[in-house]
C-alpha cells in the first residue's frame, strides 16, 4: 500500500493478522522499493503503478466491478450512483495492461440503499479480506480465468463530482450524498456565488 492515508489500512492490518494466525508469513509495506521476492504480493490502495511484477509469483489486485466492465477509478462509487445495490468485487492478477489480468474469484457487496460511506467501505474492506484469505488458503491449487466480454472504463472522480443541484430534491440525490466523504470530498452546493458544504451522518 503506497497510500498511507487510505481508509483500508485497518482492514489490511487485520488481514496480516489473519494470515499470521493461519501460519503464513505476511507483512504490510508502503514503499515500492521495499517489496521483496515471495509467493504473493497484494497491491491494495496503490496510487502509483507497481512495475516489478516479476518479484513475486502472483501479484493480486482487488477491484469492485464485474471485469472487464468497470475498469478504472472508483468503480464502487460509480455503480452506486448508477443505482446498483449488488456490486461484484473481483480478485485478479495484475498485468501490464490496466485491470486486464486473469480473474481468480468474486465476492458481492450487497447494499439496501441506506448505507453511508463508512458502512459501504466496511463491506468493501471485509470483501477484500475474504477474497485474499480464500486465495491464500487454496494456493497453489487455484487457477485464473481470462477476462472476456466488452470492457468499459470509469473516470477518476473529482471534487466537483460531489456537487449537488439545489433544484433537485434530496431523494433524487441521496445516492450522491451517501458516497461523499464528509472530510475529504464533502457534498456541496453553490448559491449566490457562495459554496456551502454539507455533512451527512446517520442517526442511530
């Protein structure tokens, strides 16, 4: 993980602990130059492209879409904005081409439409853990399947993608509200040339 500020760090720390309880040697590293030779490298929350794919036998990536559909950036967020509540999480092999390697397994995140971003990320983190743990428990008796079908790409989300339309109702824009991050990219609207940020919390 080269992104030290990623939301998924607690889940990767738990993943390392689970693997150690299984009797595996596992470690969490943040610098590309610190990657050593081994059996399996998991590339999670990487902002830079990792090039040394020959150091490990397998280089695993987790992506929240039904590959080859939904390659690219923030696939989970884009699919929620499309109105989807059952979202595939795919474990596949890293390759030179983006999100193009063979697929090993899939899990599904199921949402009821009321979850806010922390709850959504929690489900994502658990799915990521399960895919990797299951792969390692089956290793080396696991084979990947080549991707097939028409591919599509999601663009990188920008701060302006969190902008609300004050002419639309909350109900119409609830999916946008629920995928906004109150700190990093809050929902906002513009009125009379002024910007107003909105934070959203669930009252339990």
